């Protein structure tokens, strides 16, 4: 088993929220921001960040309502792409990051699209130089959204961490071939203990209120505005990003401008865990 170097842990105030992030690499190196998926945390990127750290400063935030970041007192208002993108802008300003490469898994890719397009906040224009969308598209399959809502909307509760790990192994089977050590790492960085001593996934169940917002996942106008190189990674069996959506992406926005690179990741659904050398190498070559 490879022993991971440990990242440094930080907290920063972004508007009304205290945001936690881990950081890897030299603080003077070019920056990569790696943003996780819906019910996940920034620790999902530990292995990828370790690979990128010799060349980059890698910043892995926990979105509000997840991990060690603050929860919202007004979840219907705050758990949405618009607020997440504003927090990302505040984070970059607080850390004096003038420009960054962005790797976003699922929801993290949606946040990255909004930031990179600069439609809502012109101050973001030009500050994302490269964008990796890990199984995230401007249009998502409704059946997959219902599947995600079913397992994430009512997070299970268990008496032990191994029981929770067993749940993760089933719910996140589409992530790909994780070994036992990787599953244990995922579980231990995704667990919080309740007041009665039981354990549950480390997020606010109210994050699901994002799905109640109109047009939250219709992002074609945002995608069309992207003017930087974009790499789209699609899990070969993904039920969230359908093949015809990927084909449409090739004819619009960065696809039409010759800025889109697409890769289909075998053995994965939604979403590739970015935990094996072949996936690291795709991202490293693109970011370079």
C-alpha cells in the first residue's frame, strides 16, 4: 500500500461561510483547484493531489455543508451553484490566486463551468486557464439525478465505520476499481459521528435542496461561453452524462472552437475516482 503524504489543513472565511480546504505542494507553484462532487469532500482528491504536487499547488476545498466547512442556516438559499461559485471566487481572492487550473468532479465540474464562464461574475473572466469536467456536462440525465437523490437524500446511519464503508462500496461502485485501502480512506474521510454515537456520511442532508431549484442543471449557455481548454472525462457506463450529450458538447462552445478534449474512462460510471495512474496521466498531460 502506498502511504500518502499528508496535506496541510486550512480554514478561510468566504463571505458568510467558514470554508475548509486542504493544500498540497509548494505555495509558490501554479495552482490547481480540485472541487469534489455533490455529497463528497475535498479529501477525494488526496491521491490525485499527491501526483500533481511536484508541479502545482493543489487546493481541495470542502463545499459548504460538507466535510469540515460550515453548514448553511438557510439551505434552500445557499446550497446552489451560484453561491458555491461566489465562494470559489472569494476563496481565490483570499488566497491571492490570480489564475488557476480547475479539476471538478460532478458538482465540482458544474461549479467550475460557472466560474470559468464568468457570466455571473465578470471578475472571474480569465481566471480559470484549464477546466477538467469529470463526468459533468451542461445537461444531466433525469433518471440518474433521481438515483443520486435516492441514496444521498436520506443518508444512512450505522453503529460502526466498517458498516458505513460497506454502504459506500455499494453506493459508489461506479467510481471504479478502488482497492481495500482506498475504500477505507474514502470511508474515514467521509464520516461524521452523531450525538447518539452512530456514524453517517459527512454532509448536511439539506444539500439536496439544490435539486428543488428551477433550471439548476441546465448549463448549456454557461458551457457555450467557455473560452479555455476543456477536458471532458466520461465514465464509460455513466448514467448521468449520456453519450448523445457528449456528442452535442463536441459541436458547441469549446467543442466548436477546437478547445475540447474528450476521454471515455473504461470500468467507471459516475464518476471516475481519479485514483489510478492512467487517469492521473490524462489530467497531468492536459493541465500541462
